[in-house]
C-alpha cells in the first residue's frame, strides 16, 4: 500500500504502483487532483495542459487508486493504513525573497494570482524573469495590466523553449511589457519598487500591485517516524527536486 500527493508526480507514481498490482491510497489536500498543473494551464498557449490533467486523473481512476481528497496526510493517517511503502510527492512552495517591504499591501505570489485567489490590475511589477514570472507577466498583460518585469540576470526567460520565447516577446512588444534585466530589487515602498543594476544605476518602478515570481523550494515532509518503523519511503517530484512537469512524471515512473 502506498501513499502520494495529487500533483503530476504523485498521480503518475500512484498509477504505476497500482498497475504493478499494489493497493494504493492517494491523499490530496485539495478537493481535486492536478496540483500545480491547474496553475500551469492558465498562461497563454498552456491550455492543453488541461488535457494532461484529464489523462492523469482518468488513469488514476482506471487503475483503482483509492482517493482521499480534501485530506492532508500526516504520520498518523498514513500509519493507520499500515503501508508497506510510502511515496512522498508533496511538491514545492513558492519562494518569497527577504526584500525590505515584501510584506506590504498589494504584494502577491504569482501562483496565487494564476490560481485566481487574488486579482490584480493597473500597473503590475513582476519580480522574477524565470518561466513563472514571464508567463505570469504575459498573462496579466493580456488581461489589460501594464506590466514591468524585474530580473537580476542579463535576460529573461532563460529556461523557456526557443520555440515559445519569440512568441512571448512579440506579445510583450504588443502589450507594452517593460523589461528591467540586470536589476536587483533593493526595497519595496508603497507604490514603488526600488532597484539597482551592477553599475549602481537606480530604477524606481511605480506599481499598483507587485507579483512575486522568485522561484520555488521543495516542501519538506518529515518521514523519520515512518523509517523508524521500517517502512520504505520514496520521494518523487518537486519535493525531491524542483523541475518541470516532464521531469516530475518521468521520475515518478521508477
């Protein structure tokens, strides 16, 4: 009997384990399966991820996995099932950098914005020019926001496919998305993000909302109590190493 979370890695691990003949119980804190795939499907050109969600959910049901949705797994609930092995796929959480003023008003995490938990409008400063930051910026621009991206590196979208990036940059041009590459955020004041580049040049970017897209960190799930009882524990997906969907599902197969 195995346990896993309900994101792409957890669902794939559950599917493979069940197909091999194991009795699998899957815990998921949310009331639906899919995890971060629901967020990933929001930006432009990403709607087909919805099909991936449907396929994984269908596969989990087809293989007879027992689902415990809306339930956060803990050591007690796991031990109650007397498992032979436990697969931990609790994912990652977004990283909030220790910038002075980061706890001010109208500052939201990119995942929360893409999930629709918070609405932003007007002038939006996106801190972070990685995949999530770039996609969030493009999405908000298409929603009518005046967007500025602030990235410490020399360019944005370094991890974005070369087949996708040109289209994204065309959209940036069409919607007037401003790019501040090579700038580090030094502080956030009411209505203004303060930045400087490596030469000491200062930029002050006005905002109505700030969206943080500064990467993710693995979620830690303490499994010592399981190991002490001789239960095999395997970690898969973002809680093992933060990566993309393809990596998560490939690792979950093994």
